[in-house]
C-alpha cells in the first residue's frame, strides 16, 4: 500500500489553501475541484477559510474595487491569521503564568494558615517560634549594620579623585584582560 492515500491529515491543510486560491481564479481542473470539494465537506477549518476567502474575493471583484489581485489579499489574510495565532499563544502564556501565580499564592496562603493554626494549637511552640524569629531579626540587623558601615566607608573613600582614578584603571585593566580572553584566546591558530 502506498503511504499516499485519499485520507487527509491536518498537516495537509496548506495544500488545500493552494487549491482554494486556484479555485478563486477558476484555474482548477475537474479532478482538483472534486478533491477540494471532498476535503471541504469533511474539514471545518478549511471550510471556514474557504468561506472567508470567498467573501474577500467577492468584495474585491465587486465594483468599485477592481483593486489588488486575490492572491495578494489571500497572502495578507494568511499573515493576519498567523498574527492571530501568535496572539492566542501569547494569551495562553499569560494564562499559564497567571495560573501558576494563583497556585503558588494559594500554596503560600495555606502554608501561612496551617502555621497560624499550629501556633494557636500549641502556645509553647509559639514562644519558641517568636524567639527564633527574634534571633533571625537580630542576625539580619547585624548584617545590615555591617553593610551600612561598609557603605559609609566607601562613601568616605569615593570622593577622593586618586581612588577614583585607581578604580578606573583597575576596571580598564580588567576589561583589557577580558577582551584578550574573549577575542584572542579562543581559536588556537597553527603556527
Ligand atoms: Zn483541511
């Protein structure tokens, strides 16, 4: 049996759009016309495309539009369809992101709720948690104090133009090394 049968797959839609554009110009053979009719009878997607194309072709042939040739308009229509598909994909992406956000928010909320319930049920545990949080808070405060000290030290040093110059030179040197590494070391040329 040949793999080419008269059974049509969704992959073959674009073959029929070619037949459709020929049909609009009355360029189909009887056999091709029959093939198109058969496919349209069984395929909703192509039937919708075909009716839309017929509408477009009708508008174009009605006076006073003696305008652009149908093939051009069909090309535009296909481009519009592609854009629609892209929009749909984008929308799906947003829905997915929104769904993920909702799910994670729900998980966080239920974790918080469970935590609150557990703390209400065991007051002793509550004291412990509060203590632990207190230690964590002290730790964070310590880090921030150190960061602030570092920032103040830097602020004292920065206005000194000599230090700025030294920093600039160091940066220049670093970028020189970087450029050398990136552009001149990769291809090992034969000598
Ligand atoms: Zn089809």
